[in-house]
C-alpha cells in the first residue's frame, strides 16, 4: 500500500469527521475545537455515535480515555462497547457522556496530596483538539485528568492552559502591530527523539536494565564512540527493518515521522517528526515512545529511552524545537520581509530572551529527573545552566540596537525599527552550536536539555507560560503609549540591555563558561534535581504561573512533592537493584573464579613448589581486595537505603548525597573486577555485547 493510502487510517481526523458527521454537527464540533465553544450533549451524542461506528468498522472492540498522569507514561482503562439489548442480544454502544467524561479509578496515580483518600476519584475530560485514534483494537480518546476539585492531575491540563495564556498575550501584541485578522496563536513543536536499540535476550539477562532502564555497572567496551563512525552511518538491516515498521505504525496514527538516523553512540538512533501544535506534538511524542517500544519487541529488540543507559558513551536527549505560529500560518519567530514585520519579529524574539532569563529555574526544573541528572553537565549534553545561543549575526544586530551604534552588516547604519529591513538570518546548518541548551536556529528555538524519556509537556508548559508573561508585560507597556514606534524601539533596547547576560554564543561544555555564567553573569547553575526543585515554589514562579492560571499554588506544591518523590523512588530502586546484582550475582561469580585460580595455584605448587604463579597470586589478591571493597560498600549501601527519612526534600538530598556516591564507589570497584575476571564467569552480558550486537 502507498503511504497516502494508509497515513492516518487509524485516526478520527478532520477528513473522517467531515465524511461521517452531518454538516451541522461537524461545524459545532469545529467551533469547539477552534474556539473553545462548549459542546452540547446532542452534538456529543452524535459525535460519539459516529466515532463508535468508525471505530468498530476499523476493528475496535473497546474504548478508553487516554491520559497522561504524573507517572511519566500514559494511562488507559479499557471498556468494551458492548451493552445488553432488551432482547438479550449484544449491541455496541458509546454515548456522548462516555465520550466527554470518564471516571478512572484514580487512587493509585500520584496526586501529591491533592486528592484526599476519601475523594479518590478523579475524572477525565475529552480534549477535542487532539484527534481520537485506534490502538490495539481500542478507540483512544485523548483526555485531561483532574480531581473533582478541578485541580490538574496530569500534564495535558496545564499544557492546554499555558497555550491559552500564550495565545491571549500574543494576540494583544499582534493587535498593536495592526494585525487584527489573526484569531489564534499557538506554539508549535517538533521533538527530536533519541533512543538506544539493544537485543532483547541480552536485556533480559540484566536486572539493572529491566528494573531501572540503565546499566548500573559495566566496564567500558574497548571501543566506544571515539571513531565517530556511528553518527548518521549506514543503518544495519535489523535496525532498518525496525525503523520501517515503526514509521508505518506511526503513519497509521497520523504521526508525521520524518527523519530517522543513527546517533553518536553505538546502538543509538534518533527519530524526528514534522512539527505540529504543541498539545498534539506532546500527545504524539508519548504515543511515539510507546510504539517505539512495542515495535522493538516484535523485532527481538528493546528500545531504551533512559537518559543514560551506558557510561562512557553519550546519553539520550530530546530536542524541543519551538516556535509560535498564527492560524494563518505566519511563524512569529521568522524574520519578516518588511521593516515592520522585522520589528514585530524582534519584539517576539526579545520576549523569548527575557522569558528565558527571568524563568531560567523553571526551564531547568522542567527537565529535571534522576535520569537526566546523569546526562546534563557531562561533555555530551548542555550544562545545567540555561543560556541562549543566537548566533553572531543576530547578536550583532541586538548589540547595535542596544548601543545605538551602526550595525556592521551590509548597510552599516543605525537601525531604526520600523524603518530598516533586517537581513534574513540564514538557517545555518553547518555551524550549529550544539553545546547550547537553548539555541535560535533561524526561525525557531531548540531547547536541548530535555531527557529522552521526559514528556515534552513539562518543558513546553514552562516555556509557553514564561513567554506569555513577558508578552503581557510588553503589551501593558505598549498599549498605553502615544508614540508606538519610539516606545517599541525603547522597549527592545531596554530588554536587550537588561537580559543580554543570558545570551552566550561560546562553548557551553567549557569549564570556563560555568565560572563566567555563575560568577560574572549570576546565572543559575542547578546541577541536580533537588537543586532545581528547590526553586519550583519560589514566590516569583508561583505568582507568574498563577497569574496565567497555569498552576495554582496548591497544584504547584503537589508537583513539587510528586517529582521529588519520583526522584527518591528512582534512586532507591537503583540502589536496591545494584545491591541485589552485587550480592547475588557479582560476588558469587568472582568468588567462583578466585576459587578456580586458587585450586590451580595449589595444584601446581604441589607438583612444582618453586613456581611463582604470579598470575594466579596477583589476580587472587586483587580480586579479593575488590570483593572486600564491594562487600563493605554494599553493606553501607543497604544501611543507607534503610535509614532514609525526613521530608521529601531532605530525602531527595539524602539520596543524592549519601546513596548515589556509594553507588558510584561500588561501580568503580565492580567495573575493575569485571576487567580482571574471566569472561565465562561474568554473570551478565557486558558492554561489548550490549552495544555491538544489533
Ligand atoms: P535539524 O535540527 O536536524 O537541522 P530541522 O531543523 O529541520 O532539523 O528540524 C528539527 C525539528 O524541528 C523537526 O521536528 C522539525 O519539524 C522541527 N521544526 C522545523 N521548523 C520548526 C518550527 N518553525 N517550529 C517548530 N519546530 C520546527
Ligand atoms: Mg535539531
């Protein structure tokens, strides 16, 4: 079958709606989708009925409200369409009420204290802006998930709220530029997703991969990524077959999977879709991660989405390409063709600059997880300091505006906004600064700090809200002025002056940058998840998010609890797993080898007492030192896990300061033991096998 024949075949999209709904119903539904109009129950019933018919024709037997609780993955509870007819036969039914609202038993999802136990129910509410789809014979209805008090218990609700905030404020700005046709501005996102593919049989043999998603121990393979021979290299047949099937599955779901290539590390790959509206991009990315894992299983593979599955080679991230687009297709981050459009572009650009500077901590928090801590700050991913890369040309233009000096570009004259055409900034693909956490790439910003397993909702909630807030400040200032052009020029000049500290075009991996950023520029350096979350409920953050109705203070506090608890749980699971592997697998294995060496030594000495047997003696000696060290530290680790106490924040710091360092010590000892022990004794697959066998 040709791609256009099956693309979106599993989606109840606009094409399907148009063909199966009456014109009245279709237009009411469109009003709900585009203008947030409330949907009456007759319309809902008609849509539900049409949806059910379409779904049943396409093989669905069940339906589910598909939502994104704060566990990091999606959740679904399946109900079948079957109902008993009065005469005892079975009929397939699906009502408008069932479409609009669901009541999953929500007591086991994290709520951070939002739901008292006596009110354990939450409810899911249909998000008509994201199309329903069929997955595994189930009609999936994208929904938001809230408590009965209306508090958000998921990632979609605040994302939708942040998009609304951005829309409101951006429209105010566009109006000032005389742009009144635009009805809506939405953030658009294209997330580039990195992942590892490894063999399922090898994966099954490693407790750490199965329980934690990463290898907790493992000596480096003789070869890593030093030769740079994997990035965009030829795709091996097994991987190519996987990618082909993955594309097909994603296309059926209407996901525009576009580019697939090998990444830097051995066995590492990337998938990028064509960008779309933020909320749909977030749903699609969750689906993509799920399908990636499912398709891998069919190929005897496992898709690892952890941020740092292997030491010594790059970890995996997710690049969040973000821009703002109007309903008539204008990208507000694209430099315009006329001087006036350019002034508008510069104002939106400045809004992003100020937002990122003012809310650095929120952006850092939005990507903070135990897994991502292992990646940020290594020499492979942006540091835990937020800065913006603009490129030399744009930076020079901003400098010229700030200091009222001639711009050294083609024309070499003073830039007066509204009078000069700015050069079009080339979308430079050759000289990309890959070390910047937040880079302008011609007509969009690329936020590069996200971890590969993160939902992109979190980062976009903060980004949309922060930019909305700056646009609000700008609009407040400009709406009241008498001379718009001078006020605009002054506002842009002032913004550049006050926020240029966040702009950094140099090498973000350089140690000198950390010093400059923190000591000279006063930028926040928050290396770990507890460091970052300590700032979530800072007064200015609470005020900003509450002002735009993205998060109430109560909701924010619950997220603080949930995320720090998740951090503690992640480290705790890793520590328990490590202890089990060392006690039950590594120590006995090394012991076996030592005893073989010892008997060999004894046997030889018995025959020829003058032999030195230095291999046996030295190896036995070194391995015994190592096993002693492992034993002592694993005892300490077990004690450390059992002693954790205190509030959530104290517990997270304890995990970071007491548990993780012990795990690092153990890893060093264990990895050395691995290199000295005979291969046949080693109890699970090594890095050589894991990274080079697919
Ligand atoms: P690369 O970063 O590898 O050069 P691109 O810049 O073409 O590749 O695209 C990377 C991702 O950015 C893709 O998902 C693409 O759809 C997305 N993207 C491109 N333009 C925009 C835009 N204006 N807004 C948001 N995302 C975009
Ligand atoms: Mg990119």
